[in-house]
């Protein structure tokens, strides 16, 4: 290449002309951008392809599949995460067959589980995977990631066997980063599963806990929280909960060990009837016990269920002497899940409420 060419000059009729360096740089940037988007399609175009590739995977046969969420960064989600999950679920639904896989629809989940997000980084251990299998009533989870590549977005979908945590199917696509995609990616979603600061009893506390509920809301509302959202093994913790009106409450802990324990009612409580607008703490003042974090590290799920009419899991009707908290084996855990399902199907939505809080357990 000649020195003139290197300097960004061109010749016409023997006369040398200088090309502005910014113009040359702009051409290079445009060329790179064009190359970066080559092969990328719109989201509406790639989703059917993604669904077909996943549905064709032989490893999905016999699975009951639940749709998770696509992380945009570890443990982070945007409106694109939710939109992508909705589109992919709609595209997978026609592909299910009794001989292939069954899709567990998101709109069939309980109110509390609907508020949860099930991302790739959440399925870190078999214990957590088992918790999700019970909550979602599924054997496999579709989840994945969204990666910003400046000129386009790479979406990787994975199907995870919840019994083994193995990825049994995966496929990736490139999506054009148009204005709609950029807008959805820019709207990050908060988490409704973090802990809240403890509040004292009374109407003021109730108005804070249930902020956002319209005046005269006919629904029964419930909240559960801890002092912090994460703990280390060996530390103690305390649970707090409140209902919007008088109700009957059951609190179940799904631990990192894979076992479940009914925390409330317990040997120290007189039944499970509670007063609306009052903060209850476990352990309460004068209770002769404490909750101490046990290994392994991972994520605990605490589920609270409130009803207008008396209700509690049937296993609590079986007397067990000398036990403060009822620890459930596998069979009893399934019985509790069945009892909850029956209650949900027989109790009007305005007369029951659920919530789940996550507690991260570290070494």
C-alpha cells in the first residue's frame, strides 16, 4: 500500500484528495456493525426456531417441563427475560404430546410461585433443583441466558433435568438488537423475594407491609420476611409474618438439605389462628428455641400459606410427642403438597394467600 493510501488519500485525474479520518473510522464502524448483525433475526423469527430445536431433542421425552426465566447477567432479569419466556412457552405448547413432553403452563402456578423467578444460576445443586421440582411440579426446567453483543443479542436456552441438574438440551440464537429489544433490556426487574425490615404491630405497620393494595381490597394478603436476605452457616435467624386480616397461617421451610419442616404452627403456638395487622415473630419473646442455619450452603425457601377458614396440612393431625417442629420425610412432603393443591382448588382466591421468601445460605 502506498504512503498516500495509508494517509487516507485518493487520486482523481492526477489530483490527490484527502479523506477525513473520522469518515474512514465511521465506515469501519458501520462495516463492523453490519458484520455483527449478519445472521441475526428478529425475536419473533428466532423463537419458533428455538422452540422447534428444543422440542426435537430426544432427551425431553417423558419430561414434564416448566418454563423458567432467562438471566440478563447472573441473577438479574429484565422485561426481555419475561417476554422471551412467554414467547417460548407459547411456541412450545403446540409441540407437546403424551408420547413426547408435557408443558406445565406458567398460568397454572400458585400465586406465590408466579412471583418467583427460576433462572440458570438458581439451579446450583440437586437440593435446590428438588425444591424447584416440588414447587413447579415439573421434572425439567427451561431456562437460559441473554448476552449483549453490542450489535445483537445472543440467547442460549437450556433444558435442565431437575433430578440430576444435567443440561439435557440446549440451543442458541442471535437476535437483532432493534429498538424494541434495547427498550426491553433496559427495563430491569426487581426481586419480590428479598427480605423486609421487621415492623412493629399496628395499623401503621400494616399499611407499610401491604403498600400498593387498593383501599377496600377484598383479598386476604400475607407477607413473610427475615431480618436479612442472606446468612452464614451457624448464624441464627428470625422469621416475621403478617396477614391483612384475621386468618389461619402455616409456615413451611424447604431447606438446603432437601428436607421440609413445618415452622408454624409448632409446639409453642396455640394453633395457627392469627390477628390481622399484627407482626408475628418466630421465635417470639420468651420462646424456648432458636433457628440456627445448618449446612449445606445453598438457598432455603420459606413458604407461608394463609386462609380465611381453618386449614393446616393433614400431617399435623398425626401426634408426634416431644417434637417442637414437624420435620417431613419424602412421603409427608408429598402429602403436604397434595393438601395445598386441594386447598387451592376448593378455596376462593380472595380467601387464601401465599408468599415465598428466599434465604441465601453461605459458608
